């Protein structure tokens, strides 16, 4: 496969002369041509109120006026950045265990679009650890060593800019579908009529029927329907970052493919960056713009693979020879890695 690239060493690194804070760069006047990006900066800069040491990327923005002018560098915070991140659990006890080691990557803030990042690797390689570090959830957060940044700020805990969907069904048993989906809006103080209206829209967006399903309780739903509720409950809040931990892992194969299509449809209408954990190679190849391939524990990213998303739906795309070739390439990589590590 020719579109595979050796990992993150090739990706441009953060400039060392980043501004002292992201607000400063957001406040700097920008030329008219860069207006959409300046909105993105503004959103990013207001997403965090705590933390220090912003990181940034530099893009060239055209200057208004004189055509002879040099391109002007505009500082943009990165969506997420890991710098030499390791996590050791139970430090100083006999159960001390290093789950991830020296994880380095960054996701640039692209104008008007989010990226879909698939985290792929065998069970126990630290995928959930990485995801929960981005979410700011204990005990994965904080990292043992290294830095985890979101829009240029150190992550200090969960935040409204990051939404999570888990594999386990996490709906409230005593709330209807409608009130489960509206839960986050309720927490934000949105009035009942307004939040129910929006929740009904989301019931339809995720392929359920408001007239049939709105007043059902989670135990009355199939696994696929529950995950539709979980997705609606997260996306209704429009997070800039969506964190998904094997959300389709417990579903039957056909439902899983349908859910993959649904997710792509919903995501394409947003600007969110998605981190999607899976141990299914097919799922990673179909969904991911980029795949971060993890080594067995202690997990580290051994390769970053660019995988342009097929136009076709999941069933058709995954039957294509080119798709099979991509899957085979990764399977062989994993087999070689496991053989080297002595995994049976
Ligand atoms: N809270 C914890 N305490 C101790 N060990 C943990 C904890 N969470 C995860 N681990 C261990 O870290 C390793 C990586 O876990 P995890 O990130 O869940 O991997 P994955 O999601 O790739 O299956 C596993 O061996 C797991 O047992
Ligand atoms: Mg996991």
C-alpha cells in the first residue's frame, strides 16, 4: 500500500516560538481571507479557562492589500497534542504497570472540517488510556509523564468541548429516550420545551422515530438503538471533540455496518474531530481519515496510516478489492509486530 506513511516523525513539529497564550493570538487582527479560521481560533480560545503553555501550529495567511507582501504567519492552537506521554498505573506498588509509553501526535485545526482519527491496536495496548487522557477522566488522567494538550492548553479534567461515547450502554435506566438525549441540555439549564424539541430532532437524526421511541426506556431498546441514543446524547451538545471507545463493539455485524454509515453521515455535517477506538481493522480502515496503529503493551504509536474514506456505504466499500488490500496490509503489520513481541 502506497499511502501508508511512517509515523509521526514526518509531521511538522510545534514551533518553539509560540505566543504566550492562545487568547493573544485569537485577539490579533486577521486579514479578511482568514475569517473562518479566526472564528475557529476564537472558539478554541474560549473553550478553556485553565491550563498553561499553549501549543500552536503556523499557517500562511494571505495579507490583504499589497500583493507583493510576504505571507503572514498565523498562530493556531492544535486540537489535541500528546508530547512524550506515558501512563504507569499503581506506581510504587507490586502491581505497577506501564500501559502506554512515549505517545507523540498532534491534530491540526483544519478550517471548517474535523478529522476522523481511528486508534487501532490489540486489546490492552492502551487505546482507552489515550482516549480517557483526552477526556480528562481519572485514573487515566493525569499522565505519569509528558504533556496532553487540547486547543493549546493542558487538560485539567473533563470539559464541554469533549463528548464521550462508551462501548457499554450508558443511558440512565429511569429516563426515557427523550430525557436521556436531553440530559446534557438539562444540565446546561435549557428549558424543557426547547430541549425536548431539540432532542426530538436528534431522535430522528440517529434513525429512531420520535412517535414510537421517545417515551421508551433503555431496557425496551435493542443494542443498536441504545447506541443511537448514546450518539444523539453526545452530539446534541455539539462538542468540538468526540471520543468514542469501541462504541459498536457489542453490536451484531450488520447493525455495526449501519452504525458506521450513520456516524459518517452525522459527522460530515459537523466540524468535530473524532477519536474512535477499535480493534477491528475493517472498522478503522472504513472510518478513519488517519489510523494510529498501536504496538502491544506498553502501547506506543508505531505507524500513522492515511486512509482516504471510500465514497460508498460500509457494506459496498468493505467488499472492494482495494479495501481488502488495505486491511491485509495492516493485518500483516500487526502479525509481524506480534511475532516480534512473542505474542501467540
Ligand atoms: N485503572 C487501571 N489500573 C491498573 N491498570 C489499568 C487500569 N486501566 C487500564 N489498565 C491496564 O492498562 C493496560 C491498557 O489498558 P487500556 O487502555 O484499557 O487498553 P485497551 O483499551 O487498548 O484495551 C491494560 O493492561 C489494563 O489492564
Ligand atoms: Mg479499551
